[in-house]
C-alpha cells in the first residue's frame, strides 16, 4: 500500500525556514544541497526547496512560487501505481532524471492539478534517511 512520506515546500530563504522548523517542531536535517534542505521528524519528511531556475522548478509555477509544491508517496510498484493513478483521473507530469543509484521520482497530477510523486522504498531510504516501513 502506498504511504505518504514527504511534503515539499518552496521557500524564499532555506536557512531561515529550516531554523523555524527545527526550533518550533524539533525537526532535524537529513540532507542539504544547493537547492534543498530535507528535514525529518523520524517518520515524515519535509523538503524545503529554493529553485534557481524556472526549468528546475519543473512546472508553470516557476522558481518564484512559494508554498506547497508537492507531496510524495512511497510504493515499489510504479507501473501498477501509474495505471491506478490514470484510471482514477490522475495524469503523468514528469520524471526526474535517474541518479547513479537508480530511479528517482516520477511526478503526477491529481484530477485537481495538485502535483505528487511516487518513489520506491530504496530511494526514499537513501534520499530521506527514513524507515519507510514505520506506521
């Protein structure tokens, strides 16, 4: 069964936002890059994103959009989930390029246009440092 594992926010200031979630909710940083700080409470993850280009942002909202960017689910049956998503009114949006460690994220839109992604457990564990079997 697919599990909700992360929420991604685009923000104007990565560091200030990360400090807010650390101080307010006790979240810890699991990974940092030039465009992202990934935080966790040990079960769920919060991806803070600051895209540098509109292309990097991946859709019509562009790099200057701030707010809920997408949510992410974990499921090891990408083909089966793709069929289920499309059968229920969702649509394919894009696929992030695969890394040296394998597949990354496939993004879809729900019937209302909300973006979400599906990743496999191995990627979620490597990228987010979580035990995806909790809950």
